C-alpha cells in the first residue's frame, strides 16, 4: 500500500439493498475529505452527492448524519453539513493505530502461515511488479490490498482484523496505492522474506514502518495540495 494521486473519477457504484447506500455515501464523502478534494469549513450539498452516486437524497442525509456522529462533519441547523477540521496529527494518529494492529497481525502470520499461503503471497508480489511495469494503475491498489488480506488470513486473528478494518474505514478507500509503487514494490517482498523465515519481530517492524510511512506520505501530499494552508495563514496573522 502506498500514496497516489487522488482518483478524480466517479466512485464505483455498488449494487445492493437500500440499507447499503448510507455506507456508500460515507465511503464517498470520507474519500473526498481525506483526499483533500473538500476542505475543512466547506459545506456539502446533499443533492450534489445524491447525483454523483445516482441515489436519492434520503440515504445521503443518513450517511452524512453518521459521519457527523463520527466527528468528520459538523451539522449546522438550517445550514447543512460542513467538513470538520482535520489536522496532520489526526491522519498520522490513524495510520499509527493502523500500523500497530497491522504489525501484530504480521507477527502472528509469521508464526502460522502455511507454505501454500506463502506461495500465494509470492505470486501476488510478482503480479504487483508486472502491474507496475505495465502501468496498470487500476489493478495496482487492488493487488496491493490483496497482499494484506492474505496476510491477515494467515494470522488467524479475526478480532484483530475487524479492528484493523474499523481503523481503515476512516482512511481513503484506495489507500493511495498507485502513486508511489516503489515503496510497496520493495516493502512487500521484504515482508514476504520475513514471513518465509518465520521471523515474527522483523515482520512486525517491517509492517509497522510500511503503514506508518504511508501516513507520512499522505500528509505530505495533502500539505502540498494546500489542505492546511488557510489555517497556517490564520496562525501567522494572529
């Protein structure tokens, strides 16, 4: 997993029941926020989100209310939903928490992984390298994510995986995986080597550094996009 430019295309529309739509709205809006496409203090228009997702306004409102409960949005009566402040420290904290859990999962996988699962990961690493070579930016993040999914299956720690997924739900949908494959292209093979050697502590540290570095790179990209420019200017004026 790694940092990539924001995907400007429309989000993939999921098929499913009405009850899934608020979750789709949450994922879409969370992506807008954590990618810097909308900034703290900006109002979100329900009708525009509904149009973008091809749904009615009711599930959009439900999803936005849920995000307000999570603290990503503020709801102002008679005015609507506004993006809540988010800091570089907030993003780094999320990635730090994710890195802690991911590191433990990697350590457990090193102790439990089978030869068959190692072969699956080895094939994944080759597939990732081929996708990078061919410039398949659509497949790259999916392949990178599947590496982690297979590792989590090897760890046999379902509750930890659930915790990991909960933390991940607050991060950009595509993990910004496509834009800097040189990191994943070297870090995943190093993780695979540690897993083959059944070296739990090396796997833990490699995974921790892998995830934490991801967060640092995301903060750098958002800073370059000027996400915190307004707040920095206000501090200078004060």
